[in-house]
């Protein structure tokens, strides 16, 4: 046997006796902090760009510096940490690069809220002082986030920590902006944008959340006599900015109107009727009001017909058009305008409910206002095509594959991207305007123009612009640094499917444009963390959980294992406190079982004995161990964290701790060479199992593995390899033992015997695979030898053998017969009643399907109960 069946290189020194320093109970709070700091101090997580090991790179999706980590962060960090720890153990130069995002709008909103509590605004402070205030926020809350990452056990390279507004990343942003500007991919234009009247900034299409809102549709009459038109709208307040009415050029009903001027109510203006093929003649009246400055479709009509573009609202959604509605909020104006039009007889029908899709700001939930504005844009068509091609030709793989359609839906239909934001916190747009209308874009190594009348653009860049550069800017670009040469492109991006559009597509576009290769080989998409009922976590629902609370209560390993156990690719992850408790119990089981094994002499000293010296139990567990190593490797390579966690839990708890350790007790008791062999095999199994578990539950495994092996740290231990050892015959033999023990245990439970209650028994095992395991079977089943006066009151055929039990002194056999007889009579009565109903054609014709199905279920349950009870009575004799 080779590889994982050999002694680990770190396993030196005698550690086969009871560890005096290993507490009887596992206390995460006393272990986790000191272990993490030890790992950091020893530099285990620091990657060496000069190493000749194969590189493995993950750049962390940077959490926003707006608060603390939530369960979604803890979830993805657990998966990234597990991947990185495993690759490090496999001999890769593993870099998991940490950092945070400045989160422009969100962070500015937080600081402005703080100022509002002090009775101040950002204008009171001025731009420079306000930005300094935000930096102080970053230092405070950024420190909290970093502390939480340490609590979780994130094995990140702290020496390479980055921030989207640090000096190096700011230089990268300016370099990319300048390059794209010079290449004609960044331009400035006046267009309709999504405007948030609360955040007072433009936002991109992907930052708009659409929801079905209850509106009111009103029909309004413009013009007089033969020149009357009727338009329908849910936004009557925008009619003040109408500059045309549009009809379809082929609509015979309205050809006589095309080119005419009609009176716009409530104003002193007339507007033309224009013909435009955008109008759907089948929708409504086939006549459409055109407000080019307040609707994206109307904007395009306005451009085609050279219409005036009148802005009638300010940045806060307040009416600015001269007249009686000036100064009203847009929603107040809506009602007031409809009322005024009704007085003039221009509302053709009463308002009627109308459910329609309305855009809201994804951050503050304010209704978005389409607004004509001068903004900076990215021409995305060539960038999006390159990003799509990289996935189509396999340079980047999206996992799971079925999520690729979401990616293509976005990159194949992407509109130009609004990148300017009317904020103070963020990367200032590196463009200067001169007194004569000059426009100069300045690169990072260039001096901005000086002199009277020159000023820099006041806007900042969209947060996603800088975070889109993250995979290479964090590695030192635009310089060709050793890190960039060594660790780009990154291996995998682990992120939620909800930000394919926000972030994944942006990074793919920038990576292809700047580096001429995609930024990662694989995009592993996860689902979202939900509560145990599958409901979205939200403060308004009262179901938000601070991951620190669960880590404090149950340990970081427990939280990590719970999150990994729910991580099916691309699927949402429900999580509840009971599940974290169960994972805590698993960590305790690992601790207690390993400690027990150490107390019984489990060791990693010396090579494994030859298979010929091993018992079937020893060969079975080593065979299963190698199968699990291969299985776990396959799951890791396919990002199947839930499956690998389940495989490890089942193997460690069920097979190693509940079966192998228990079956070995008789061997230990007998002593001699078989006991020595089993102690060595048990040490091997624990060594490998702890290494397999380490990436997901790093703390408890570190404490136990170093105690077991005397090695420096499991963090830098070798990842187990499948030696190829298999023993199908031993696996069949132990499976038979497990079957027999399980059947007898079930019978004991049916008879009301306590788990530890001993009963006399005769075991006829000759000629069966059970014959070599009689001592272990008796110990596991609490079966005493049959002494004088033994009377078999029950006989069980199991796995070709017979187990006879004398229950006369353990239970009242006659009382048990009566109890089972009473239960049997009740089951037979239930069977008769349900059978009669299901035989009644009139009942079946009238009863609902769900009622009939329920009765069928009761009948099947009664049949199963009868079979079980008869078997128990037969066993009692």
C-alpha cells in the first residue's frame, strides 16, 4: 500500500498514548482563536510568487465596507477556503487574495445617515471633509469585517490585502479609463438614464429592481374637434413635458392627423402629431404621448423626429415646469394634474387599476425616475462579445452548466453602461474641462492641465467599474508584477448567481480587454442562503442571522460544515439553527471518537502492516477509506460541496466511529499482534480522515491531527491520495456483520429492551461470514453467553445465521404478546375499514382525489403494521 497508507512526513515522535493536554470536551472558543493566529504567524497562507509549485488562485469577491459579514459571505468564504486549503495540501502555491469594495452609493448613504443624526449634511462638510469622514467609516467597519473573516477561519493571504480605492487599484482604474477613452470605448452623452431621487445619482440598468406595482391608468384627451387625440398613461405628471403625440404611419385612423399641431392641455404649447413605427396600433388607442426627457422609448422617438426634450422635474422628483404644479412632488403632481384635467373634461374615463412593472433603486427601493442627463458611458458591444466568446469556446467554464444561459442572456443583450455617478465617494472621473470647452482625459502618470478655468469632472465612477478590474488590479496591474505573471488568470470565481450581471460579466469584459484572456478558468455559481423554511433572509421578515452569533454558540467549524452541507451548485441554501447544532454534534463526535481512539493506542508510527496480518475489519475500513478519498476528490473537482460533506460525515461518523471503532474494541481487549495491527490501522484511518475533513472544518481537525501525529500542522500536511487498495470481500463480510447487528438491534428495540440491557443468547454462526466476529457481535448487541437454564423465547434468522434470545428475564413475554396482539387487532380493523371504503364504487366516484389518496396511504400503513406485528409475535414463539 502506498501514498495515503504511508506515514505522513510530518508524523514524527511518539504519540500513541493518551494525550495529557487534550481536554475531555471540545471547547471551540478556547481553540479557534489561538490556532488561527498561529497559522497566520507561521505564514501558512502567504503565497510565494517565486515558488516552482503549480499556482492556484482565488480572488475574494470583496465584501462591501458598509457593515459586517452576513451568512451569504460566510457561505461563500467557507467554500473558497475549503478549495484553497485542499489545493495547498495538494502541493499548489495557493493564493486566496482578500480585500474589500468601497461600495460607492451604499457607503455614502451610510455616512450621510450618520450625519443626518447629527443634524448635518455632506454639503455642510464639503467634499474633502466628507470624503475624510467616509475613510474613517472604512477603517472602523473594514476592521470589523476583517475580524469576522479571521473568526470564520479564512485562510487568506493578509500580506496581499487590497481595497478598491487603495493607491494601486486607483492607478489601475485611471489607467483603464484612459485606455478605453482613447480607444473610443468611453464617451460622454446626454441620454435617458435611471435616476434615483433619493440617492441623487444615476444608476445602471442592473441596479434597478423591477416589481409589479398597483398603478392607475387614465385616458387623457388632447386637442379639439377633429384634431382630438386620446392617450393613456400611468404617469400623468410627465404630460407637462410632452413634445409630441405619435401614431403608427400605417394606421388609417390617424393619417389625417400626422403633421398637425394640437393643443397640449394645462400649457400654452402646441405639439405635433408624428408618425413612428415604434407605436403599436393594437395597444390602447394607438395614440401615444411622447415625453422625450422622461421616458427611454420616447427619447428615441424624440431623436428620430428632432423633438424638443423638456425636463419638467428636478433631481428630487419635484416639478419644475412653470405653472400651478411647480414645486409639487411627482406623485402629488400626478393626482393634481388628473384633477385639473377632469375639471376641463379631458379625462375620458375614470381611473382604473393597472398593475405594471416599475423600476426601483436596488439600494434604497425608491421608485426610479427616467431622466435626461449628461453622463459617461461605456460602449459595451465589443467588450460583451469577447466576454461571451470566452465562455462559448471553453476558455471559461460556468458551473453548473445550465447557468450559462443567464450569462448569455445578459452579455448578448447588453446596453451601453452608464458609469458616472453623482456622488463624492468613489474614483473621481479623470477628465478635466477647460475654459474654452476643452476636454482632457488624464492618465495616472500624467499631470492634469493647470490654469484658470480648468476643473475636474465632479462625478465618480460606478463601483462596478473598479470591482470589474479586481482579478488583475489586485495582482499589481498595470505593472507586470511577479504576482500578475504568476497568479493570473485565476482558477475559480466562487460567487452567487445573483451577481452574474453586476460583477461576473464586468470582470469578463475587462479581463478580455485588458489582459486578453479571461480572468478565471471556472465560474462556480452558488445559490443564496435562505432561512430553514426557504424564505429570503430580510430584516423586514425578522429572520436575519448574524453568523457571529452561531459561531459564538456552536463554533466556527459547526457553521462552516452546515453551510458546506447545503452547497449544491447554483441552488439556494436553507439554513436553520438546529442544523448548526447538528454540525456542532458532529464536531464533538470527531473530538470524542479521536480522543477515545488515542486512549486505546491508535498510532501513526511505522509503516502499515501487510494486508495478510490485518483482520477483515481492518481491510474493510482501509478499502472504504480509499474509496472515500477518490469520492471526495471527484466532488471537489465538480464543486459538489454538499455531496462531499455528506460523504465525509457518513464515513467518519457512521463507518469509522460507530462501526470500526466499536468492532475494534474486542481486538484491543484480546491484545497481542492483532491489537497492534488494528491500532496502527485506526491511526491511519484517523490521520487520513482528519486531513480529508480539514478544509471544511479546519479548527477541530488541526487540534486533533497535531495531537495524533505530532506533525507541525494539518494546514501544510499532504492531501490524502487513493492508494488503489480495495478489498471487496472484506467489504461484503463487514456489510453482513452490519446487517445482522442492525436487525437484532431493531428486534431488541421492538421488544422494549434498553440499549445497554444484557440478555442471554445462542449464536449459530457456523459457515457464515459472521463466524469470525462473534465476540464483536456479542459486545455490540449486549448478548451474554447462554448459561444453564437458557430458554430461547425468540429466534431470529439473520444473514444465514440464527440468533436465539432468552427474553424471559428481560421482558414479560406474556404481557408483550398481549400488547402486540392488541396492536395487531387495531391494525386489522384499520385494514378492514380502509379496504371497505376503497371497495365502495360510490365513495370513489364522489370523494376528492386527495381524500382517496389519504385512505390508500392508511391502508398501506395498516398492511405494513400487520406484517411487522405478526413477525414480532412469531419471534416471541
